[in-house]
């Protein structure tokens, strides 16, 4: 599998509305599954994506996900990294 790029917006609006939690959820998910050792993942925080009304925003491999709360974040991660 090629490198999966996950960008979690850390602009003030997205960060305050849930991406602070989504960073933790993502880090915990990847650690619990030992994915950092098995596949190539680039997890980064991005500044404002200019999608503030639709936040929190997460971008995975160029696909923009809007209104991402904790449960949605887990669903996204599971879709990219099934057991």
C-alpha cells in the first residue's frame, strides 16, 4: 500500500469544534493497530482549509471530509485501514 496522507485541519475553528479530539483519536487508532510500523502514513495538521462553516475538516489522500466528529473520524480510519 502506498503512503496514506491524513491532514487534520488545526485552524482555530476546526480545532475548537472537534479536531483537537480527532488528532487524539487518530493517534490512538494508529498506535493500537500498530499501523505506523506496517504501512507508510503521513499524519499532519494543516492550517485553515477555508471550509470553516463545514468544520471540523479532515482530508485523507485529497478527499475532503466535513463535519467530522469522533465517530465519523473512526469510520474514516476504519475504511482506509480495515482489520
